[in-house]
C-alpha cells in the first residue's frame, strides 16, 4: 500500500508538470510560426513596394524626354533590379510549379528591347506596348508573390 501511495503522489506531481511542458512546447512552436509569418509578410510587403517603385522608375525612364534625367533614372533602375532579385531569393517563395519566384521576366521586360540604354535613346509614348509589357510583368510578379505566400503560409 505504501508503494501505491508513493506512486500516486508522484503521478499527481508529474502528470500536470508533463502537461504544462507539452502545452508550452505547442504554444511556443505556434508563436514562432506566427512570428515567422509576420516577418516574411513584412518583408514581402516591402518587396512589393519595391516592385511598384521599380515600375514607376521604368516608365519614367522610357517616357523621359531629357537624356540627363533618363541617365539618372537608369542608374537607379539597375541596382533596384539587383536588390529585387536578391530579396526574392531571400524570400524563396515557390510558385505553382515548385520554382522559386524570380524577377527574370521583369528584368527582361525592362532591359530586353531596343529602348533601354540605347544610343540614340528612343523616347516611348505613354501607350507603347513595351510600357504595357512592363506593367503587366510587374503585376504578374506581384500576383505570383501573393499567391506563393498564401499557399505557403495561409492555413
């Protein structure tokens, strides 16, 4: 009887302590996951703002009449593209095909036609298809990022 009493007293202390430890572990893991989601969401929001600013810079570059202003804007576009690509690598969000979302199509829409850093520089009209392509690629990138975030972190 004395052994049963000792076992009962031990279980009375050990079982609640075990439940507390397990509960703390579960709550801690959930809090860590929530904080990670919040940090990634904040970084994603800053990256999306960067995409929108890059779009404005690209449109300003291609529609700018003054060559000096265009050169100044172009000197900002290239580092912005590099920062965007680095941020997307850091986010490492995967699209529907399992590929990491990247800015390759955005870079190509800006740099892969005969109006970017061309000599002589050609000013595009506001309704030029190249500007539509840039806006479309930027919008697609933002949509891919939002969708990849949702599929990765939303329950």
